[in-house]
C-alpha cells in the first residue's frame, strides 16, 4: 500500500533490521526537527598544526550529501565531500551519518578563511542546498621565515651611507617589529614596510637601514632582529660588513740609506701600501715606465683593525746613467681600474751648486741635489709625504 512521503519502511529478515528512508518532494519546512550544528564562530590555528572543524546533524533526512565549503558566492571552494580525494582532509568519525567534523592537517597560511558545513538535498537533477552552518572564521597564525640581510651590489668605500635590507615573509598576524644593530649598538631605522597593505592571509616585511662604513668595519657585524607574536624568541640575521667594505691603500715610499749617496753605491726604495681591505693587492716597480722584476714584496700583514699592509722594496745602484731615471711604485688593489696618478718623482742629477733655481719636469724648484719618491696608480687617494732628494752626491 502507498505510504506518505518520508515514511520509514522496516524490513525484518533473519533477525536483523534494515531501515530505508524515502524522501520525495520535501522542503525544509517538512523537517522542523532537523538541525545542522556548526558551533565554532572563530578558530585560530598555528601553521603546520591540525585544524578541527566541527559539524553535526540531528537527523538523517532529507536524503543528500554533506559538504564543507570555503568562502562565499561563486568563489566558494570545495574543501570536503563524501566522495572524492582530499589529501589533507580527514573525517573525525569516518562513515558517520550525523557527525561531519573534519580535520585539516598541516595547516597553511592560505587555509585562512570562512568555512561552512552545508547539507544538500538530493533531487531529480543537481543536488540543492538545504541547510548551511553559520560559518567558522579560521585564522592561521604563522611565524615569519628566517630573516635575510642583503648588502650593496658592489663593495663600498668609507664615507656616504650604504643601504642594507632585511626581509622575511609568510607570517600572520600582520604586526611585526624589526630592529637593527651594528655590533652591540642599536641603529636608527625607518619603519619597516609590511606587504600587502590590505588584509591578507600572510604578510612579508622589508626594512632598510643606511650605514656609514669605516676602515675598522672589517671586523664589524650588522644584525637584523625580528620580533613577532608567534615567536618565543627574536629571529636574528647577521651580515659581516667586511663583505661590503673596500678601503683603498695609503701609499708611502722611503729610501735607505737616506739620499744623496756616493756614485755606484746601492740605495733601497721601500714602498708601503697601508690600511687597505680586502687583502687582494699587489705592488710593482717601474723604472722610466717599464716594469722591473727587481722588486721584492712581503706577504700582506693584518693590522689590529682588520685592514692590511703590504711592503715591497727595490734596490738600485746609483749610477750616472740612472741619474735621470723615474722610479714608480704602483699598487693594484681589489681588481680596481687604474685611477689618476697622484704624483711622480724624478731623479734629477747635476753637480751641486748648479741645481739651485732649476726645476724638474713636474715644475718643483729643487734644493741642491734634490730628488724624489713615487707615484700612486690604481687607487684614488691623495698623495702624502712626497719628498725629493738627490740620489748622487757631488
């Protein structure tokens, strides 16, 4: 005989009971006792942990699937359905007809959003939405990534400030603090830039500080420190300022014994390249513009402040033929292109008493028997302490 819509039919066979429920043409008003319970209004979870979303039904009718959806409108995303594969989603009670609580494993920042548990009613065509939960707003708390500090694209000399930038990302909530230190001293820095500027599931930060380098910074460190509500302790990134520093050498030339010297005696020119960084530097000697292999260089010596000093000597015999020779000490540092010549020293030879009032080619008035020192190539620093004396006695 015909039964009303939704009427249960029981079949007793061999000691077991099978319940079959038929629903035809039923609207929500036909199931006043049916409830979909989604009690969580808002949930926070740390990235990497498991998110629990609670949903339960109070009845079995109407017939139709239950799904979890994220978002609203046409942009809703399917998070879980009773059929299909959802790798990070599992049921709390697999196979239950009333408990549709799910777990989302290894939560990611992009999992933030509003989730709804939705009951659908099966129809002759596509399933129709029958009842929806109020929604659970999920926020994912994520720690910032390990910070990274970058310096200038090429080495910089002491003087104007050089920019260094600290970056980190993937964190939520948005509030974050960045502090800079040079060694143990806190540096003033502008407010960090946090992107995106609008509300988002995760954020990134960038902070830039200007630092004036000094020669002693060959031993200094720059530290970027990040503080965030998710961190038990600040995150630090360090940058060795020696990686951004270039200190040009100071060039100094001397002779031993002090000139003038007797004819055919030996005199040693000594060239000092001082206070430079990095240590890559070479000294060479030129006589009348031609490089000579007579010079002898010692290995670079490290100074207390971390810079270096390099020394080279050249021994020559004071002959008449060399009385007009030009001896030049040349320094090449850190593969830099040649800079302007600072000064050239020329050996000027003449009997004593005839040199007074006379000038060498570079225009300097010489005292009796006066001559020179050296030239600086390959580094643009002012010449200091150039002296001229006669190589030969009368």
